[in-house]
RNA sequence: GGGCGGGUAGCUCAGUUGGGAGAGCAUCGGCCUUACAAGCCGAGGGUCACAGGUUCAAGCCCUGUUCCGCCUACCA
C-alpha cells in the first residue's frame, strides 16, 4: 500500500501516518532550551479537554503550523507549546452526563470522589483532541504538553491569586451577578450570550397606599415583582409630585413600597415609573444602594421561588411568572400585556436563561490591569492583526468591568482562601494555612468555589513555561512571537493574557496577535450542531487527505474575511496536491543520479526563466507568510507550481530530457530540474507537509527529513535572491508567440495533431534573434512543422494572423483553409481592440490629463495607444487581404 | 441604541500608497500529446449594490441611501 512513484495518484493516508510518527520519533518538533539560533515561539490556544476538533481548531492550528514549519525551515529554534484547558463548566457538564448514564450523580459521589471521576474521565478521553491535532499535522513540541490543572500550572494559579489579593486587586463581595440555574454557578458578563427573543411587556398597577388608582409599572419579568422594594420615578416628573403618591402597595404581597426619586428613570418610557427589585436586576441593585433599599431574593439558586415569594414558594421561576400574571388578572391589576422584543441572557455553556442574582463572589479589579494592557497595544509592543480588531480591543478594555472569577462548581482550581470559624477572618495563602493569621484559631474552612477557567488560561503563555520558577524556557521563549486566536476569544482569553502577562512578567505575552476569521458553511452560515451544517475536519481529512485540507484553509484565509468551507473546495486543492505528486513523479523518472550543481553552467532560457520565477515565488510566499497573508502565500506557490513549473517548464524541457539535444544539455537541465523541485518542496512544506516529505525522500541527494532543510541555504533574506529579468522577458516573448499560435489553432478548430507552418515577421532584430534562438521550443510547444523568421516584407497569403508586440505571426492555412472563420476571428479581434482603444484615446484628448497627470503615466498611455493601434492596423490589413482573396465569402 | 465588516464574472472570492478589472470553480469548444482526464489547449462572461462628491483620473478617497452579516449594550 505504500505510495510508489509508479502510482499515478497520490494516496495520502498511509503517507501521513508514516511521516508523522517519524517526525515525532526523530524529535523534529522539539525546541531547544539552549540553541543559539534565533528563537521563535507560539503557545497553542489550549482546546478544551472535552473538545473534538472542529473547523475553528483546524484553521487556527494550520496557520500556527505553517508559521512554525516555515520558521524552522528558515533556521529558527521553534517552540510550539501545546496543551489543553480543563474547561471547568464544560467538563463538569460532560462528566455529569457520563455519571447520569451510570445511574449516579455528583451529589451522591461527593466532591472528592467526583473530582476523581473527572480525572478518570480525562485519562480515558482527554487526549482525543490531541490526537486529532496530530492528524492535522500539527508540529507541537508534544513532550512539553501542559494541562491547566496540572501541578505546575496550579501552583502558578495560586501564586497569582495570592499576589493579586495582597495587592488589593482581588476582592470579595455581594453583588448582582449572572446566575445559571442549570450549571448552578455564577457567570462572568462575558459568559452571557444575549439573544433577541419575543417576550411580553406586562403593565401592572401598584395601587397607592391610600387605595386609590395607583402607579403603573412595566416589566418583562413579572415574577420579580415579588421581590420589589420600591417604585422609582424621575425627580423631574410632574406626574408623581402630589401628596398621597409617596408610597404604593405591592400587589399579591401586600407590602408597602416607597416611591423614590432617581434620575436613572426615563420619564418617556411607559408611565415613567419603574419597579425596583434590587436582588434581581443590576440597575435596581445600584438604585437600591443609592437609596438604601432592602434586597429580597425571591428566586433561589436552583431557579425555584424562595420562601420570600410567599405562596409562590417552590414554583419554578417560569411557572411562577404564569401564576403571578393569573393572580394579577384576577385582582384586576394587570393593565395590559404587549408583545415585546428584548434581549435575554443565556448561559454560554448550556443556553439556559440566566438570572441576575444577588450573591457573594470573588472579583478581579480589572481597570488597573486593563490600563497597562491598553498601553501595550497603543505603543505597538503587541500588534493586533488585522488592525481592525484593535478598536474592538480598546473599546472593551476601556469599558471593562470587574471580572467575577468565582464559580460554584467543583471542577477547577479551588480558591486558596480560608475562613476562620472563630473570628471570621479570611486567610488567603499559597498553601493550606495551619492557623488563622488574626486570632490563631485552627478551624479554617476553605472556600468551596473554584476559579473561572479563564483565570488559569490567562496565565498560559508563562505558566506553561515553568513560571513562577525562572526557567531557561521562559528566558528563551517569553514573550512569544505570535498568538493565533479566533476573534470569539479576543476578550475571554487574549485580553486577559495581556493583563496578566504584563502584570506578572513585566512584558507582553506576545508580540503579534493574528486574529483569524470564522469558518462557516458553504452558504456562509455559522456552523452549529443544531443547524446540522457542521463539516467535520476529520471527515474531510479522511476523504481528501490532510495536505489538501490544509492548503484549502490557507488558500482561503484572507485577512478579516470569514471562510466559507465546502467539500468541493477541498477537492479542488486535492487536485493541486496530486499535480505536484505527478510533476515530481515525472521529474524523478529522469533525474536518477544525473543532477549536479547548477553553478557556472551555461543554462538554457527555460532554465534561467524557471529559476528566476522560483525566486520570485519564494520572495512572494515568504513575505506573505511573514505578514500573515496565508492566502497570498498559498496563491503564489499554487500559481508557480501549476502554471509556471508544470505548464511551461516541464513541457519545454521534455525534448531535452528525452535526449534529443545531447547528453550534456540533458544533464544540465536535470540539475536545474532537481534544484527547482528541491526548493519548491521546501517552500511548500509548511502548507502541505506530508506529500512534500514523501517526495523529498524519493529525491536523490536529500538526506533525512525535509524538516531539517534550511532555505535559502545561507539563511539569507529572500529579497536578496537574484532575478533574471532578461530571461523573464525573453521567455515571455517565446510564450507569447506560442500562445498566439495556440490561439489560432483553438479558434480555428485545427486538430492538435496537425503540424503547422508558421512564419513570423518583425522589424526588431532582437526579437528576431530571440525567436530564432529558441525556435525549437516554439516548434515543440506550438506543434509546428516549419517556423521561419524574417523582417517585415511581403505578407504571406492564405494565412491566419496573430499580432503580438513587435511581431506578427502568420499561420499557414494552406490545405486547411477556412477563411470564413478567419474573417470572423479577425473582425472580433479588431472590434475588441477598438473597445480597448476608446478610453485611451479619450484620455489623450483631454488637455487636463496631459497637463496634470505625471509624465510616466502619460507616457504609459501613449505607448498603450501606439501598441493597440499598431496591432489593430496589422490585423486590419490582413483582414483586407483575406477579403480581397475571397470576395465571395461574406460573413456567414 | 452604539460599533464594525461586506455587496466585484453564474458561484466563491482576490484586488496593499487612486493611473491597464483578476483568479479558482462552473459553462462552451477542441484534445486519451508517452507525469497527471484529479489532466492538456483554447474561448465566452462584469454599469465593481445605488446616488452624489473630490480628482486630469475612483472598485479604491468623502457624503448619503439600501441590502446582508457580525460584535456590543443595564431602557424597565
């Protein structure tokens, strides 16, 4: 089953498996802690340990792998740090489901046993995503793989928590937070997804204390009224000035509520009166503090109504809403119900509607940290690419609110804080304290909450390298060179790494942030399980091979634009991989051991040309990769390989390879062919690592893995590589002649098997000489019997004509005459030229253009005019002659 | 409500200081030419969303309109 040079098509699977193991075994992904080369580092955005590889991972890690492999080939000492995230809530959910399948739950197990169960689960399933990354070809330094819950990283987490607490940047307090009843935990603002839904706006009448009419308030959540402790109006609102309007009766609960005055209330909305529920609404909470109102928590942490809800106690919050509405209706206090679109928060993990809830939580004071993170981007220590994301970053950072970091779940880093049972003192420490630091009491109870998962991932760039120890790794590889996140985690992760990195390391965590786009389905819709439009990268890899898939991702990764993925596209790039395979197959049929250095040899025109184009492709590709324009890099290489190397060079050298021009020339050409294939493989390797390695190993004169190659060999700047512009111009002429002849053949429907007689006329001696010198190439590629070159003179008869710059090509139609067709063809050409000429002539008649445009632009346009006119005139005179020869032939 | 991105060939998209509208796929015509039919050679196809403006010159810069998508937000 091994891929053999005799195989006509490339079979990726066996090749991929074989080479990936080889790379790992040879330690080719390993970074050196004491290498003297330039170091380059990337930390992987750690996928959730519960994750399966999706398109986002695939894109993201392909880009990183391209960068890492590219840098290695340039001679750098590369560290790509891999690992996974413990993903607190997500993992706990998964394991809970797992347990449910076994007929138990975490409460039956208890905390300690449950955490054991999670570790067990991780041992069994946790490396799935890692294996999938390997299928993708990711060249991570796997020996250094980390996990956000491993011992070292946990130490880092505690160290950071303690220091921030001591610096006063972590505090604990009673605030309104977002509460998910299903996950039974607080959520940070970021973890709430807002979604517009069709709801109702309920207008409820709160009678005045004296029993008269009353105030009408509006709410989308009537059940929260049970916890109201005031009604607020704007102090400027005339409607609520009279006496007797100082307080109202809360329906259903029969509590008396004060009518307070607060500028927050918008007089123009509804009746200008706002019910205040400090325990279940963030604004109401603020107002409550201002007016010293009590908070009554009527919705419990389980989503059921509390005892404070009176007779509604124990009802589910949504059921309670129905009941409250029913009751109000019965009492005639429900004025009206209006359909109302509003955005409702959902838990980003389980999509449950979250409830603003009053609760005691831990917070990171974000403003001081954010200030430094803003500055670092402003002064360019960290670049965000594409720059369009900078504004988004600044916006968020400037409006940052304190970060709620405590979670009421079990799986995660337990907060290193202890409460003294005797004096109530809170002790925060790296390790379990022996006694209370205030009273010396020995009964210390550890905080049961764990930290937000993002708290540990915020430390990822330095915690993975051994911090808080001063390791050689940190010294060599921090700050990292680039980070490659999706924009969806710009705030969750990138912003927080910036804050933590700068605060604890004194330097930014990465120099560049390359924010990649979203991979969508072929219709541009976001992929999601519920829509059923998810394309599984592993299926794609299975079907088309990793290389084809990677190249597709790269080819479509235009900055700032989402990628629409479809199988058809991958199929297209599989053709490219196959094309390379076959080109190599062809080359290797001839190369055997006949290659040599190309230095000092007298090379043919196609040889010089292809080497120059190779240099151009190398420059384009490397510049594009360095500036994260992966699509440009892929495009440049694609075009070079297919349309220059295969379509022209390989075709041009065939007669030489088949020995028609002697052994010396054959050997020289083989040496060039070897060189071009050799370098092309290296250039392509970052994109399509497997097939290039496979071919590399079949190429004589290479030793070991392509991953050990360095290119350019002297590690110099690509831009310094020399191009041979003269060869490019000459070959360009030859190609134009060939295309001109082929065009006639195609248009006139002349069979490719029919050899043609062609004569070319030119006044330009250099053109004549060039064509004469490379006659053999033209004869070969255009399928000619005879090619003659002369200076302009008598025009041949019975010919089809094609005009290129400086020369006219005549294809003899003797014996294959179809003058009708040629007449039509020439008329069409002439017509086209007239259209092209129109704007040019118009410009040159414009005095303003001639006067104001720069000289070189004017000259360009004038040249263009001359060129078009000349071409048109030549075609016209040939058309005239054909018509004169065949007067009876009209246009059919 | 605020902000951002996009509208270029039938489809998917490039188009980097304003100066000749491009690619891939699809379509049409011709080829089994000894690396590749997953291929080769050739052809057709666009009022650059709409309307103004700046400029000698606009796909590109400015203003407005419209459609699509996304992010963000504590108007009940």
